[in-house]
């Protein structure tokens, strides 16, 4: 009897904590967002600054995902296919954003590229503005999302081995033919999985972006920063209305994640 009760209790406990930690906050966000009616909700998410924040968030996320995808594929191929001095150091560098606080990383970039920073004089002399500008937001987001694609591909490519690539080379294929016909088809699901995680993290990034943005409304405010500014101005309905957009993004990311996991599992079973 005790053996049957224990699994039921553990399942109930898991659902209870999931409800408290996940479902209750989501319910609170939506209830507050629609507390003044549907019209107020639409006005909050279609205002001038809200639309700019959404557009800037998409721009920063797209650029960051593209750069990290290129780097992730390159780094994973290099780490899994070659032996070279400093290989462990490269792996450590890739994992470093997991160990560094986003706020600390933002401060580091501020000290490097700010007006009083290490490269400040050079950048000012050439009319290049990184801090308190879109390039700074992209730089911070790229750093924070640095590991996601690479960390998904490294174990996948290690498990696959290099037999198909060596066979292609024996048949006279060059690197780009191998990349298009062998490497990318073999890693496509893991690559998409890493891109989805990278994109979700990029759109929700707050700490490092907050340090480098300067909170200039209509210029450097991404959606998370716009939500913070609205909340600090006691516009809780507007803040929670914009927050629902991030909730929708999270749910969409979760759906794509589940689909990819099923596709990956079915592919592994077929193999």
C-alpha cells in the first residue's frame, strides 16, 4: 500500500509546485493585463514605444541568433573534429556565460566600450557608438546566448562520429559540399533546438541589456526594459499587458521544443 501511495504523492507534489511556480504567475500576468478591459490591453501593446520595443527586441534577437548559429556550428565542428592546443580553454570560454552574471557581463562591456572605457577614445575618434546604442544591446545578447547552439551540437556531433564525412572526402567532396549534404542534415534537429533556446533567451534578456541600454525610451528599450519602465511608472496594466507577449513567446518556444524532441526521438528510434 505504501508503495502505491508514494508515487501518487510525488506526482501530486510535482504538479503542486509546477502550479505555484508556473501557472499561478501566468494567471496573475493575464488577469492584471485584462483588469481594465480589452481596449486598454490593445492600447498598451500597440502604443508607439511598445511597438518600437517589440521591433528592437526582434532585431536584436535575430542578429544574435544568426551570429551564434554561425559560431555554434563552427565551434562544434572544430571541437569534435580536431585536436588542437587550447581546446579545453575554448570549451570553457563557450560555457562562461553560464557562470557570469548578466549584470556583471554588462558592466564589463561598459568598461571596455564606454566613453571612459578601455576602447572609449578609439571608438569616439572614429564615430563608433556601441554603449547606449543598438550594437551594445546586440553585443550583450550575443554574449548571454553564446553557449546555447554550440552546447547542443557538441555532444550530438561527438555521438555521430565522422565516418560519413570521411566517406564523402574519399569520394572527392569539398568542405562546403560536406557541410550542405552531410553535416547540416545530420545535425538539423539539434541545430533547430539550439536556435529555439537561443532565441527565447535573447528575447527575454534583461540584465546585461539593462546596463548597456541607458534606458533611452524609443531608442534602446527592448521589450523587457519597456516592461520595467512601465512598472516603475506605476502603469501596471501596461507592464503586464506587454509581459503577456513574452508569455506567448515562452509558450510558443515550449511547443516547438516538444515538437523537436519528438522528432529527434523518432529519428533516433529509426536509426
